[in-house]
C-alpha cells in the first residue's frame, strides 16, 4: 500500500532553516506529482508546494516563494522541502502528498484534493 513517511520537523527559531524529507513506497513514485501540504493550528489544509514528475516545474504558494525549495530524487523515491527564513506563521504540521497535476483556473493553481494521498505528517514549530 501507499506509504509516505515524513521526517526532519522540529523546533526552530525565527529566521532559521529546516529540511523535510519524505520516503515514499508502495507506488510508482516517478509517475506522480508530489506535494507538501501543511495545516496550521486551528486552520484547514493548505498546499504549500508542488513538483512535477521530472522536476522540470515547481510551484509554490505566494507566502513561501523565495524561502522554500521543493525537490525530488526519483532514484531514491524521496521528496524534499528546504525551508529557509522561517517565520512563526510557518508553524504547522507538514504532510507529504502524492496526487494528480495542479489545476490552473482563473489565474491560480489548486490542488485536486480528491485524488491526493497524504502521509502522517511532521510538526514544524517556529518560535523563539
């Protein structure tokens, strides 16, 4: 079955950095778009970043552009998220996800949630 196992979360001070990893198994990793999704305390799920199957295109929500970098290693079935200049508002549970390509409509991208599978998540806390 599909397994997505995140690691690398923790407590970091504002302005600090973290690198999240996601080990994928149980499906053909190289054939799926991959995402990072987060859920802040008391809020709903928010897709943060996405990457296509061959890493030729990456996508970010405006709030993390220039600070986060998504990447993947298809040979290792692993997804990464490099997070720099972290802010308190980045505090959330971060989930690795597999799914269909992003949908572009009316000038913005959205995640096809109905065909997206999430891992168990890893906590990221940004606090002094």
